[in-house]
C-alpha cells in the first residue's frame, strides 16, 4: 500500500475514533446527570469474575475496562511505537527532533504548572502527571474537521508528537504509579518476558504463541503491583516486525487487526465508563479547586506553552524546520489541541487518585473535561483562522 494511502487510512480512522470519543463522553455525562444515573453506576459496579482453578480475578466492570481492555490499547500503542522506531517517523534522528522537543515541552510544563498550583497540598501532588498526556484520537478528530485546509505534514507532526507523548506516559506509569510489588508475580512476569524474547530471537512468527504468553504476562503483571496495561507494551516490543521469505509481518498484522477494535470499541467504552462526571452540587468553586484547576491549567496553558515554546526554539536554533506547508498560526493551534488530554489523562487520573482511597478521586475528571474541551474549541478556532488562506 502506498505510504500516502497508509497515512490517509490512519488519519481517517483516528478522526472517526475521536468523534466517537466525544459522543461517548457526552452520553456518559447526560446519563449520569439524569434519572438513569443509577443504571450508569450499576453498570460500572457489575462484578465480573474469571477463575481457573485457584487463580481468581474478581473486579467490577470499570476495572476490567481500565485494567483489561486498556491493556489492548497499550498493546496497540507499543506496536505503533515499535513500527515507527524501526521503519517510520522515529527511525531517523532528524525526524524525531521537532516532535520530540515539542513532546518534552508538552510533558514538563503542564506537570510544573500542576505542581505550582498544588504544592501546598501534599495529598494532591500524586496527580502531577495527569495533564502531561495528549489524546491522539481526540486531537486528530478535531483537526480532521478542517479537512484539506491543514497540510498533511502538520497532521504527521501531531501524530508523531502524540506517539512520543504516549511513550513518555507509559514510562511515567511504570516508574511512578506502581506500588505493593509482589516478588512471585514479578518473577512470573520475568519468565514470560524471557520466553517472548526467546521466541523473537528464534524467529517465531506465528502470533498465537505470543498472544498466549502475553495473556499469562498480563495476569502476572496484574498480580504484581505494576499496572497491568504495561504488559501490553511489553508484549508489543517482543512481537517481530520483519520476517524472511516475504512472509506477512506479525506486528503489522496484529496492529491492523487491533486498530478498528481499539478505535471504535475500546476507547469509546473507556470514555463512557470514565467521563460520567456528576454535576450535582457543581459550582464555580468546583472549577477553582486546586486539583481540577491545576489539571485544566496544565492541559490548556501548560501544553500550549510547552509544545509551542520548544517547537519555536527547535526551529529558531536550526535544529529542525517548520512542517512543510504549515504556518506559525497553525502550529500554535496544534499546540493548543495537544491540551486535549482526555483518554490518557483519565487513565492516569484513575491511578493517581484511586476511587475509595483518595479524597480527590473524581475531582480530576472535572479538570480533565474542562481543560480538554477548552483546548479542543480554542485549538480548532485558532487553527481554522490560521488556515483561512488555504481554503
């Protein structure tokens, strides 16, 4: 398939997923603030049990979505990152400089803004990573509304930036949001990892063995104290991309099979399960509370300043060039769109403020939705104004 056709298909899929995410989030908000709210919460609390002999996993539906289905989302991210590293927009240092600099700025500045607002509240500081993430599906969905007025190079810049951003989020989750580690479970996960690496080195290209061991790896990681979704990324990096004798790439095969399921089912379901903020008792003080304020400011202001600032610096110092066919106004608009945290921010928020264990559980969603919605609306408006001459 020609490279341009591949990118066109990818953007169309991500754009449709982003619009579906918006619809799912809106539906969750409507239902949870209507007489049907008890049904919404009952759905999230439905107990789901999987048991084989003495091994038992019992969790409510919400955690199966966040720990189980989202592992497939992270598996897809891992596959995309590996493909980009080996044969894509992350394979050459010159291709990484501009989106890499933008991604670093877009992670560091929002975290600093959140810290500055919450530094006097120790219990709230665990949420520092919530505004660091960019929702690639949501952001590309908004950008797609502008159609051909936005050059493909700018979309590629946003896509690559978001992939690096996701990789950074994965590292943050692994390092800062793991606790109460189980040695036995970690040993089991280590054994699975060794088996996966051995299969890769021995040239095994059948997906079945990788997926079976990957499932065992997920169970071990789930029981270890390290967040279970990281099993997906680990599995992805062990699946071979290149084969001999012109055989189909296992990585590409799995990525293409997973993409529609993640885009059209898993992410919208995650959004529906996590975006249902109750607006009962919401007032102006709810938005100015230090936790949602820190998140919203981090997403809207921090992302804009960090992404645009480091992009400007990289270009002005000669380390990189402005995306072909794009102008500074469009780059500024995309920097604002990077403040759409949504999926990843909600996910990190569920780790930072565990429901039932943190006094701030649930408050983060107010800041995530506020910051993401403002970033989407303002980013779209700015990018549209900057793209008028291209209409």
